[in-house]
């Protein structure tokens, strides 16, 4: 007679789940973000490098070159192909940060000098970097990942590890179903593609994410070691750099399979105990490192370096506007990530590179731009402002999760009234 279960079996009663770890890496990340605003460049060789982006200059030149048309940042997708700068004739010391897959066919990619690249592919289009934009899309794709699978380890601007093990659907087809879902969610939201490797651990997942780039998924299981991992060059192991690789080669070890064939003791004698043991484990596809989710931030800040140095009195209006914007940005960072803080501070760097910071701890937690602006302004009054400024930053520290602060009723969303604000001559109007 079969018994009806009264409750669904808990996971501890099931056979233990297989560990499934994903590595997700965006495809040609900086270049792909640029292609979102210049879709006319799709399929063309494009490299990113050289100077910083200055949209106003670009629009100014467009207005001169094509006065028949109106040009603003909404018209970037209409820029004619012949307007984009080409690599041909490039002189300078810049290097490529990344290249589109079309450009990679010419043998150019990350870290290649722009002059060398100009020889290999003179027709490639050269675009400047825009880190703000890349950071924006980095945050966006990571938010989508954590919406689907909360255990995510941030490994940099365009890559993350994700623990699929206990996520619903994370075991289906070895992780392929969830990986496909993530790719689709990221593409639908951002228009960007990524590649995902799913494997029993981080080491193998990292290798797997490269197998089917771009826009690919690869699944590696424990028994794929011999066929999929051992034929690879040792450099494909994350952690074997050029020096270690050269040493391995000097012993006739080129592939991971050749590494795996060596005795662990020989590796330990040759490379040292720890490295030798790690090389042995890695070549056998073993890696127990957990997926480490982000630790709680202690502070959040925004800062900006001015194009030309500014003076507190002479450039009062411009500085004031920048200062307000920084406070708004920090407030919006705090609100988006769900934090409030009670230490408000500023950072200044002068034209002689001297750095000055000031901060103040207030009696309530806040994520409100006006409150931050008010107290950051008070900090600024305590700073020497005779010299020209090169950088201005605003920081909020002593953070607490907003819900915890709310629970303790120490959360203020409106600026407290100012008691006898002592506006001094230098900064009164501005700050
Ligand atoms: N990057 C850089 N300098 C390098 C390597 C990379 O500035 N030497 C930047 C530009 C890349 C981003 O980091 O877009 C991510 O690096 P990846 O190695 O993941 O390279 P891509 O995402 O560009 O290409 P892939 O599709 O191979 O991942
Ligand atoms: Mg990438």
C-alpha cells in the first residue's frame, strides 16, 4: 500500500543534488555596448580604445559635416558610416580594450596596440571608451542574473559566477535551461549577448563559457574531462599565467592532459607544495571554491574629475551643479541598492594633487539627495578652497540596509530644518 506524502519531501530527503556552477561572460562587452548606440556598425570590424568619449565634440563635428540634418544624442544611429574614424593611419600609444568578433578575424583584440592593429585591419572603426556606459550595463545584467538566481559572485565588469545548484530548473539539462533563460532575459532587457558555461565547479565553468562564444552555452559534466578539458592549453586554467605557462612548457607540458599525467609529487617538487597540489587538482577538474556573494558595502560614493580645473569662487555655478548631481547620484545608488547611511563626506583633489576629505556623522540614516547635499555642503565649508579643484567626490558611509533602519525608526527622508546656517562669503551661495 502506498503512502500519501503529507508534505513535499525536503531536499535533504532527495538524492543529493549535483553541484552546478555557471560562469557568465558578456560577449565583446565594451564593443557590444557601443553597438547599442551605433547599430549601423553591426557586423563591421570595430575596436574600442584610445581616448575618452566626448559626445559634444562628436555632435559638433557632425553639425559641421552634415548641416542638412539635425544632430543630437538621439540621432547617433543615423551617423553615416563614412563619418566614423578608421584605424588607418593611427599613430599613438593606445591599446585596444576590446574588438568586435568581425574585427577579431583580422587577428586583433584586447591589449593589442592600436598602431599594430591599424596595419592588420586599417578599415576597422575606432571608438573611444565610455566607462560610465559600460558600468551602467554591467549593473543591469547583474541585476537580471540575481533576479533569477540570487547566489552570484561578481568577478568584474562583464563576468559573474552563479550557483545553479538549488535554483529551480538549475539542474535541467545540466543547467542549459536556466542558462538559456538568463541569456534571453539579459538580451530582452539590454540587447546584449553573453556566453555561459555550466559545470561542477568555478574552474571548469570558466573554461566552458569560452567554448561557444559568442552567444553560446556549454555544459561540462565530470566525465567530460578527458574529451573537453584535457586537450586544452594549460593557459586556459584560470590562474596559470604566462610565467607559469612558460615553466610548464620548459618541462614539455603544453596541455592540461599532459599536466594531469604528471605525478602530484613531481609537480610539488618542481613548483612548490601549494602550487603543485593546486596544479594537480586543477588538471583533474577539481575545485571546491564556493560562489561568494557580494559582501555588504561599507560606503557608497561618486566622484568626478573635471575636464579643466575649477575654482570654488570663479566657477561657483558649475561646481554647484556638479556637486548637486553627485549627491543625487549617491542618493540614487543608495536607494537602488536599498541602503541608508549616516556619515556624509566629501573628497577634494586640488590641482597640485593634494587630497582633502571631510565628513560628518548625522543623527539619522538617510538616502535622500537633499539631506546628503546639505551635510556634504557643510563639510565643504570646513575644507580649504583657495586652490583650484581637479576632483570632487561625495560619500555616504556607516551604511545600513534600509529595511533594518526603518525597523529601528531612525530613517529620515526629509532634510531637517537648518538651525542658524552660517553661510560664509566663499561658499555660502554655492553650497
Ligand atoms: N578589457 C580591457 N582590457 C583588456 C581586456 C578586457 O579593457 N586587456 C575590457 C574590455 C572588455 C571587457 O574588459 O570588453 C571584458 O573583457 P573580456 O575578456 O570578457 O572580453 P570581451 O567581453 O570584450 O570579449 P569576449 O566576448 O571574448 O568575452
Ligand atoms: Mg566578455
